[in-house]
């Protein structure tokens, strides 16, 4: 069983995966992903809050190696907070796409993104093919 998922959550995921193509992004699937995005939003906010609390609760250390370890931990926590803060708007945009009934479809091509990809990354905006092309273009610009 996947870590952190109940049997009922796994069964619901499987039901959504097994749905016929003509049922793609039906009301049940949209409700499932809306709930998943809301939970992801809440978890992300909790992670940010926890990381900030850890940063603000500096231990009383005098040993230079302990101080260096603490500073390294803070550096990692800051990167986590920055990453999680970038995720929040993506979650909100995905929820807005559900509201507009465009969720699950590639913003570039209009083609279905696919349930497996959305389960792995519910905030994704592009199909695998379009994302690969966009990443290739980005890589070419950086060279």
C-alpha cells in the first residue's frame, strides 16, 4: 500500500483510473481532484508553517559545529518554504481550472492530460508530450 493512503483512497484512485475514456473529467473525477487539491493546499500550508516555526525556534547552541549544523538545517528549511510557496498558486490555479471546467486538459493543445499524470502531479497544466517540447525549448534557450 502507498504510504499515507487508506484502502478507500486507493480504491477510489483505481476506480478513477479504470473509468472509460468517455467519462474523462466527469463530475466524480473533478470532485476527486478538487478534494485532492484542497488537501494538498492544506498540507502545503502546514509544511510552510512548521518549517517557519522550526526556523524561528533557534536552539541555544554554543558549539561551532552545532551552530553550523543548525545554519545548514535553516538553509534547507528556507528552500523548502520557498518551494512550497511556489506550489500554492499552482494549486489555486488548478482549483480555478476545475471551476472553469478546463481542469485535466492541456493548456497548450487542449488534449486530455490523463488520469495517471494528474494523480502523480495534480497541478500539472500540460500533457506529457507538450511538457517535453516545452522543456526541450527551455533547455535550448539555456545553452
